């Protein structure tokens, strides 16, 4: 069994403390909670790559223990922040073993997703309560607060009435889309860690595993059959089939978003666009739904058009 190197206990604080601060910020600042939570894996990832497997695993384990202690009143926060810390460690393990970035993202996110849902399923089974019913109750409370806020803001009575009559249906559907939303979120968070890794590694003078540029990456061609299959299932009248299709479709769309944003990054780099223009475009993509949908479509159509190859041939 590996022994803890006591001489390196002090550097553990560089993993544990930032992770806890980010988790606490995500807990107390709801508006930016997702962005703060998405940063929680990064200290574990950096520490694993810089200090090796043994200390990296110990640091992540200590982080998880502190998360369970500090967030004892919220089971959801415990699960989410622990999953984020473990995701960072698994990404570091995958990259250290020489896996390609897309394989590292898929493997790490897949293991965390499977582990979380196994724990949730066992907990629900032992407690005799349904996880989805619990989520529905939480969503009901959130929707009630939203309706109360709309009434205070003098939103039209028709809108409030429509939301109130649709509340049960909205809660039912959103609760059963949690598997897809969680898979989508884990893929996105893992991808974001790799985007931050190179600049952070250079600043910290770390020797990072060599990997291909993410703006050259393309999704596997066979994935399009999953997209087509999910689209066909969505046309069927059976509610359960449509829910299953949507849960599978959500992570697939994220994969095509990665390909689309890679194309955008490629063209911005190819045209040597100023930094402020790049930042403005990325902010627009992430915060405007229409722009995000266009980027996803760009990734899908790239399967047949190959925009980057055409641009390279034109410039040659």
C-alpha cells in the first residue's frame, strides 16, 4: 500500500484550500454557482500532474473528506463537489497515462457519472424513496419561488398562470432529464479543465503531457448515428422513449459543440484575431442560446464539409 510522504503535507494545501474556497463560493453565490463549481476540479488536476500519483490521490482524498465535513447540511453539495474533485484527479491520471484529450475527457467524465449515479441509486434503494421524486419536490419549490418573484415583478397574469398550470409537468420532465444534464455538465467541465491547463501549466513552469490542439479535434464519425437515432426516437409518441432519447442526445450535442467551438477557435487563430475580439466572441457563444446552437450546427455539418480543411487548402 502506498505510504503518504509527510514531507509533502504542506503543499497539499495548494490543492485542498483552493478546492474548498471554490466550493464555498459556488455554494453561497447562486448566480455564478455553476462557474465556481466548474473550477473545483482544477486544483486536483494540477496537483496530480505536478506532484505525481501518490500525493495527487492523497490530496484529492483529503479534499473530499473536508468537503463532507464542511457541507454536512447539504447532501447535493457533497455529491457535486466531491465528484468535481475526483474528476480533476481522473483527468490528471488519464493525461499522465498518455491518453488523447478526447479519450481522457470521455473516460474521466464517464467514470464520475457512473459512480455518482450508482451512489444515488443505492441511496434511493436503501432509503426506500425515489431520487426523481425528491428532485421533483426540489424543483417544485424553485418554481414556486419563481412564480412568487414573477408576481412581485408584475409579470403578466397569463404568463404566471401558464407557469403555475405547467409546474407539475416541468418538474416531472426536468427531474427525468437529470442523467443527461449531469453527463452534459461533466463533459463540459472536463473540457474546460483542459482549456485552462496549458496556460496555467506554462505560468507554473510545469512539464505537461504533450497532446494535440483542441481546435483541430473532430468528433468520431460514427457518433452521427447516435444523433440520428435520438432524433428518430424523439418523433415517437411514447414519453419514456422521448425522455431516453433526450438524455442521450444532450451529451452528444455537447460533443458537437466542442467540435464547433474548435472550428471557431481555428479560424480566429488563423486570422490572428485580437484577443479582445476572441473574448467577445466566446462570451457571445456561451451566453447567447442562438450563438450556441449555431456552433453546435457548425460542428455537425463539419462532418461533411470539413471547414478547417477547406480553409487550409484555400490559404495554401
